[in-house]
C-alpha cells in the first residue's frame, strides 16, 4: 500500500472524530479472486470501528461496496469495496478510494449507550478549583451534535489533567505545538478513552508532549493522564472535555459533588 493511501485512510478516520492520527489504525487489504478485486479493511485499533461507505457520484460502474459495518478490535473485514478487474487495472487504489465517501468512527453504536446515572470525576487534580469558560450549548464552539455537551475548564498550560472515568485509552496525540482558529481544528493534542458502556471521553488542547498514557492502557477514575495546554482551535489555554456515543454524538454528563447540576459558564467548581 502506498503512503498516499495510508494517509488517506487515516484522514478518513480522523475527521468524523475530530482527530489527527499517528501510525496506522486502518489499512486496506487487497485480494483478487477470478475477475474481481476485493479491498478489505483491517484495524489495529483497541476499539471497534464503525464504517459507512457511500459513492461520491451515482456512476460507480464496475464497483460495489458494503454500506455500513463494524470492524472489531484488531480485526478485519473482507470485500468492503469490490471492483471488476478491468476497472481495477486502470485505476490505482488511491483514485478508487476517492470514488467513495468513507466515514469511520471509533466504537459500535449498537453497543454504545451512555449510562446516564454515572457520576464523573472532575477532570483535574483533587483539591483544585477551576472556572467553566464554556458549557453545554456554548455559543462559540459547543453548537454541533459532537460538541453541544462539551465543557471547557480554564486550566493553565502545564496543569494536571485527570481521567473523569475509568476506561481504556484508544488514542493519544501530543506532537502539536500551536493554536489558532479553524485552520487548527485538527491540530489539538488529545486523549480518547473508551468506557465500559461503549462511550468515549475526549480530553483536548493538551500541552506539547503532555500525554502521560498510551494506547491500550487501562486508567482509573481520577488518575493523572496528561497536562493542559493550548493547541488546536483554541483562543487560550483550557481543557476541552466531552463524552460521546459511538456515532460521534455528545451526551450530557454530571459530576460527583454536583449531582443533577449542569456546570455553568463563569462558575468555579472544586474536585
């Protein structure tokens, strides 16, 4: 597989999740049987990955595809895209892939239902108190399905970030150094943790080299996992925290000591 195709698959995985990846989470697997070329997809993720495929244009003569499926952790699926050998012989893989809109999400939405009774730990050091600078439905950036229940805490650069809930680390990145406007959206350092109910917590805008955990680690609630920073689409140092179900839909969360209370912008909260 060419580097171009590897990078393209990673971009497909990143954008629905608002992630920029490192390494190869997904890869194409080619198999030819008689007059048909089968392109499967393999996963190196510790999480299931949901995939939705649709054609960019109506005319995909000589090609067929699976519309929606899930790849289990560290598994693969055959024949995601099937192409007649006459077509495959005239088109390189990177051009074939561009005939389709392929969306990839961490998790399996059939097994991802948020436990609304769970009380989270505030995602910073015990004894500390921080202001919420943007809460649920925040006007600046918490206005999409993926972010409407996000919470921003005004942690300064280098302050400790802790896991709000126990789970498995499925993704980390911490090599970005800069912040800015929308052009920096996919340049935020972050950690993604999968919970036992199939949801995922994202801790974003972390410091350069500010991640203390690695993919596959099991973390406990309250455990230090990184350091706050100012990277990606950000106006200043803060921690962006959000929990999502597997179809990238954010869900409301509540915290220990503040049961049934929505954290409000401009107020300070102590762990």
